[in-house]
């Protein structure tokens, strides 16, 4: 009887420990950040009124590309809405201040884009199998190069864009699955 109790207790402890370590292991393999104006990466904004109705404006954006690897032995993420792997950038104070100086608002806060005429976007793989790498992109529109009433935000000067790019890694990359944080990377540690 005592051996049976000991066996059951050991089984429960091992089950509990394996459940505690069930979070996927994610590694940030590579980061690339650039200022881009590329319709194939960013899409375009259709003009719906005025003399140029039907034309398109291609925004300029701060574009991040991350390579992430699942180093665990379980699949990370679920192929359902809001349950897969998602990434977001949390700017540190200096990057937030530079963003507000260069663009006029914090580009990392989705609500700040209201009435700007531009927005932000991303591409994610919702799952990563063990030892699989995936590419993830985040882009934050910085304006358009032509004046238009639909898109009041004009691209800042090259000097201001360079200042924003210089500070673009002054942030944390937060990885979540099912709205639970599973990893946080200090992008400053990746500067060359």
C-alpha cells in the first residue's frame, strides 16, 4: 500500500512539473529594421475622392522583420484567431519620445493612428513546430509623400526618419500566445 501511495505521489509531482514547464521556448534569431516605401510590403491607400480619385498612395513605414525559432519540443501556438503566436513592440521612453517628436504621436499605440489617414500592419505565422523558424513583420506607417485630404500625415524629413531608425531598437519585443506573454526580448541587446 505504501509503495502504491509513493508511486501515485511521484506521478502527481512529475505531472505538475511537466505542466509548469509547458510554455514554449522561443528564441529571437534575427532582427532587421528599415524605413521602406514598398507597395508589395505595405500595400497602398486608395484615393476615393477629388481629382485623383482611383489613384493610390504608398505610405513610408518603419518596417521590422524578426526571425524567431521554437527551441522547445512542443508546437508553439494554435491555428485559431487570438490563440496563435503574436508579436508587439513596447517602446522604451526614449523611442516613445522620438516617435512623438518625429511623427507627432506614439506610433506603437494603435489608438494614436486615429485621423492620421495611415496605420500599421503585421504578418505572423500562428504556429511554429519544434526547431522551426518563422519570419514575422511589423510595420508602422509614417505618412505619405504627397499632400492629400484623405491622408493628412506627410512623411517627415530624411533627418527625422534617420533619427527614428537610429532609436528603433530601443524597445522590447513581446511574444504572446493566447494573449499570454511567453517571451520578452530587449532589442537594445541586439544592436551591432
